[in-house]
C-alpha cells in the first residue's frame, strides 16, 4: 500500500488493514496511537469504525479520509469522535502533517490523564511544578530554609512570591513559630511604622492603648515584608537600622526591644533600577538581598501550566464540594496556548471559575474565560498559516472553520451562529450555499 510505504519511509511504524474488522483486530492485539481510515469501506463504514474505536479505545486518535465535502459527513465524523479529516486526493505530506497534529493532541491528552490520576492534596503553601526553573527554585529554597539569612524574592505580580516565602518558612526550623506578612505598599510611613514596630499608649491621636508591632508578633518566626519596593524612603532607613541592630523601638517609646525574626522580602520591582534612580536605599538593598530568589513568570514555564491547573482544580473542587476531577483535552490545549499575563494568580482564578461553572466531572472549553478562547483560536490560525503545507484560500479557511464550530456544537445551529457572531439566517444561507456546491471527487 502506497500510503503505508510512504509513512514508513518517514519513520512511522505503519500497519495496513483491508477492512474495519481487520483494523479492530490489530488495535486489539497491539498499541496503536492513530488510525487513518476512509469513510467509504465495505460492510462497516469509516464513521462506524471511528465510533467503535472512540468507545472501546479512548486513548487513540482517528483521522477520516473522504472524497466528499458534505457538511453532514463532517458532522457525523465529529460526533463519532474523529479528531481530524482529510479530503481526497491526499498527498503524503498532508497525511504527515495531520499525524503530527494528532500525535501532539494525543500526548497532551495523555498528560492530562496522568495529572488527573496523580493529583493529590498538596499543601496550599507548596510549590507546584516539575520544570527545570521550578526544580532550581525548590533547590534554593531547601538550601536556604534552615539558615537565618535574609531572602529577597523577586518576580512579576501573580507569580507566587508569597508562596515561596511560606515554603521557606515551612521547611525551616521556625516552622512551628509564627509566619507574619506585612504589606509595605498599603499604608503611609507613619502607619507602616506603627504596624511594624508597634506603639505605646498616647503615642499619637487615637492611640488609646499600646499595640505590639509585627516584628514582635513574629518573634522567633518569619516576617514577610511584601512588596518592599513600595516602602516609603523615610521608612527604609528605620527598617535598615532594625535589620542591623536586631532591635526595635515602638512609636512613642524610649526602650529598645530585641527581636529574633527571620526576614523575607518580596518585590515585583527592579530594585537595582530603583536604587539607581534614588527611590530605594542602596544599603537597604544589599541588606535584604543576601539570598536572591527569582520566581519565573508562568509564560517561561509552560510545562508546569497543566500541573498547576490540576492542582488548583483539585483544591477548588474539594472546597466547593463539586465532583470535578480533570480537564478535557481541548480545554487543556487552550490553557497551554494562553500566555498568562496575570501569571499563577490568573491561572488559579481561571480554574476556580471553571470549577464553579462546570456541569460535568471535567473542565471543558465552555468553562474557560472568553479571552483564553480567543487567544488560543488566534494562535491556532497563525500556526496553520505559517505552515507551507497548510496554505489555503480565505474561502477554504472560512469553510473549515465554520465546519469545525458546527461540529464542536454537535450540529446545533443556534449555538454555532452565536459562536460565529452571526445570526441564524446567515448561517442557514451559508449552509444552503455549501450544499449546492458540487462535491470534489477523489
């Protein structure tokens, strides 16, 4: 068989079957990743074979080949579980491209299944991910945890800098002592000074009683100075003195109090630039930057996206009492394609929303925010247009896309029209025009 030989020459382990029964026998005896079948076959059609394979061997991808472009055939194929379809006459390069897409889809689907089966309860303060950047970060956390060195955690907003700080505390000898966080950019200098160092009674108006500061509250534990880059300059000199002397003086007080606190600072700013532009003290920068840890943005660790998504899904489902256990492959692809400008925090919010909206035991594309769906759609079109084997006319692109949406909506014309952004009458006119076209024969 020419197709079989062509695929073997390109490195594929290709087998040939003369009928649907022969194909099912091969699939039953050995592992098969992709089945390419003609729609028209004796006794059992390719669509029926596709349905049998989809029901009996869900970890398998089917590609249908047809000489006809009728919409009914496309919809029937998608309903039967076909992943893709090719129109005759077909070239070997087109088959190879379709196989590459199918195998990529299959690998993603298997990864989703692996993550769902391997999902387990992870402490909210744990670091999730298995990529090289995360492994390096975890190693640094483990090495620095038991020391008293001040740590500076940097990274974009939403990357999980506070989680890193908590992970350091939880792995340290101070793990049974308090972990206290102070937001350095949320209040003006006088209030921040009172928040950190405390005050005595009568120190200022409305100070009707003394108050302990967070340095004392975190005694023998860890104090997180969150977004230290936003700390007012007048407070920076006072913080520097505390870090140097390891003593504090409450606002309005006369006596120094010793503090035994491990300090971790976080920031989303470039502190070296802040120092150069005189917005951050150089001496304070070097005091807090003893051990630097850089948290990479989510776009730099795409291999961790699904692992994080499954983690957030499991946690949200448990918290909300919903039987959601995994992510559909199509939805997983959308998550991987998106660039996540809001980083881990955006992904966490996305999965909480998806779990809340889900009606099934898994997250589907319909459960994802519109901006993620649009981003993935645009990325997919760009990839197709950049591939020489996929160069097609605008008319053909429109035909393929409308067919895809119609199939994805299981033939429901109202939902299809809504997804395409047109009214139902326009869709009916388009379908009538397509039906009147002469089918392309092989």
